[in-house]
C-alpha cells in the first residue's frame, strides 16, 4: 500500500513538473491562459492515450484533469497545490479500485449494466471537475484583480 501511494505521488509530481511547471507558465505568458491551457491539456490527453488509456478516459478524464490541475497551478502560482491535488485524486482512484483493478476496495458493477455505471461515473467525474475548474478559475481571477 505504501509503495502504491508513493508511486502515485511521484507520478503526479512528474506530470505536474512536465506539464504545469515551466511549459504552462511560459505558454500562458506568451499566448494567454486559454491557449496555454488547451495546448497543455491536449498534450496531456495524448500522453495518456499513448500510455494505454481509452479515448473516453483520455479526453474526459485526463483532459478535464489537465484543465483543473492547470488552473490550480496558475491560481496558486506554484506546483505544491496541483501536485497534492493530482496525487490525492490518483490515490483516491487507486483506493476505489479503478486503477487496473487493484486498490483498497473493488467496485461491484451490476451484471446487467456495467456500461451504464461507467457512464454515470464519467458524468459525475465531469461535474466534479467542472465545478473545481470554475472555483479555481475564480480564485485565479480574484488573485489577478487590482487591489484597492
């Protein structure tokens, strides 16, 4: 269990350094936050697809995650928060048994509708990540607003 947790923290650290460190900040400074976020998210999606994820998991899962972790990096002006957020998300995924069938628990799908459960899970994930993105975007905008 300790090895898995350490592995997911190190993975999150590597991904945040590679995607939300210098590349995101340089692109945001040169081309704006929107273009930078879209480009970095696209690269993150491609990396996950090449790593064996399905298109749905790559686009929705990794794509929305990239936008949230990117806003966390921009809003906090650092990498500690997005690394912690990303690591915690991956550890939670692993604990629920959704990282290759291992973890602390296993999801028991109803035999008649595993696809329905997967769609519901992905829809719930998209809703949570969308709210997180909006909250982080508001934090970013407030942090950049001129102080009176």
